[in-house]
């Protein structure tokens, strides 16, 4: 699993494990969107997904907590 997948799944524990293994990934650029042409950081991806309605409400705060590692 990667950072993008952990965020997309709302899996804060997987996100915690991934960032514990490689903390700089909290600032790595993630490509997403229909053609993967949108570039953003993990923390911003959480807010984008929440705003778009693709991240289940209630999953954002644990993910934000982990991204702010």
C-alpha cells in the first residue's frame, strides 16, 4: 500500500505505518485526478478528497493527524 491508497481508503493506521517507515513521504507530491495530472501533497489530498466527497466524513481527521507527522 502507498500513501495515496491509505488516504483514499481512509486508513489512518496504514498511513501511520507508512509515514513511520518513511517520514519524508508526508511532503511528497501525489498525482491524482482523472488523468493523474493533479499534483498535491498528502495533507492537501485529504482536503481535496473530502471536498469532492470521495473521502468518507469522519476519516479526514485521523488522516490529517497522520499526515501532520
